[in-house]
């Protein structure tokens, strides 16, 4: 029985097949290249790839064979020219030993099936984007976290979770034992996201929350990084005027088809339950309000 080569040995062949399936006429930048006759007229040859990448043909051959390392810029350019989907793009970057770029989907819309799933949950849940903006929430979240809805002059749109929970205001006020059970975990997540996927928006967010002296001290003094403090029990006032906090397990996950979204839910601790919604309260989803 023959041995299967390591996965990395298959990538050059994959790149060749990705190139072979691409019609050069579908690449706007290729229109300026010298035309070729016959069957090769629509083929994305190595020579054409080299020209589009602004490297020599020999250099491109080495890139495609894996004998020359890919830079992040070249990997992104190749992914564009080859019209790779998100999974193929991930494989190309991992093969090159490069950080896998965060997959982004244009806009902030949440697919209807995910909204339906979220709306069916018996506890508060919401979707946030990579910059922690709440882009969708269910009726439980809209009722129990009214600041999330954002229907005031101070906050005309859905909330940013980090600013709402880290800066002084109604969101932070709901987080009981904020200094020990909320702020350190939130900052560890923000620090991880900022270090892993730096962007102008995340930098601005860090600067915004660090305007609070207490938050700034925590940011400067701690070095913990964590994608999310998944599964940790935390006390939360639900709704805001509750006399006693409800202990909830904060859960987080990303849909396989939309890793640019994070779903966050607050699951009541075992043996407890989230207060039922008042009669007539409905809503949830993208920018929906409780009625």
C-alpha cells in the first residue's frame, strides 16, 4: 500500500488546477496582456500569472512549486487572480506559513436561518461583528439589555458591546462584580482580536475604551489574550432593575459559513432560569426592537 504524501505536497497541484480552471477573460487586469492564439487564448498560464503578479515567469514557477516563499501581499494577490473561495484562500495562506486572514462578508447582514435559530433560543443571544458591533439580537436581548437596541439620541444605532460593557453606562451597570468577572475577560478578548486582526476600527475601539482610567490601567497592566472567556459563569442583572443578579454562562461561537460573525449567548446557570418576557414582547433579529 502506497503512502499518502503530506498535505503540503498536494498544494502545488491544487494551485495548478486552480489556475487551469480560471478563464483569463474573467480577470479585468488581464485585458492589457498580449493576446494569445488557439486554446491558450483563455488559459491563465504561468507566464500570465507572472505578468499579473509583476514577477518573472521563473520566479512565479518557484512560487507555485513551493520552492520560493510567498509573501502575504503575493498570497492575497494570487487568491484574487485565481478567484479562490474562503476555504481555498485559507489553505493557500496556511501552506505559505502566513496568518490566515479573517474572512469578511460584505455588509453586516445575518442569514435568515441564523436569525431564526437565534430567535428560538429561550435566553438572550446576539450576533456581533469583528469590531464587536451588535448586528443582530433576539427579543430576550432587546428586553433585558435595552441599551443594545440603541434608539436614543446618544446611541442612534445598535451598540458596540465593548464600549457598552467597559465604559460607564447602563450596560456596565448590569455587570455585577465588573472588576473581576467582566472587565478582565472582555479586555483579554479585545486584546486578542486587536493583536490577531489589527484594523483601524479595532485600534479606535481600544483607544475609546482606554479613555476610562480604570480600563486603561487594566489594559496596560494585564497581558492575557483570549479569543473569548467561553463558558465562564458571570453575574448579570436581568433585566436592569432586577434586585438580584442572575448567574449566566456566557457562550460564544462562530458559524462555519460566516466566521466574521460571533454569536454570544447568556445561558442561565443550572437550576436557574431567565425571567420570562412580558406579554406581547416580540422582536429580535437585525435592528429589530421589542414592541
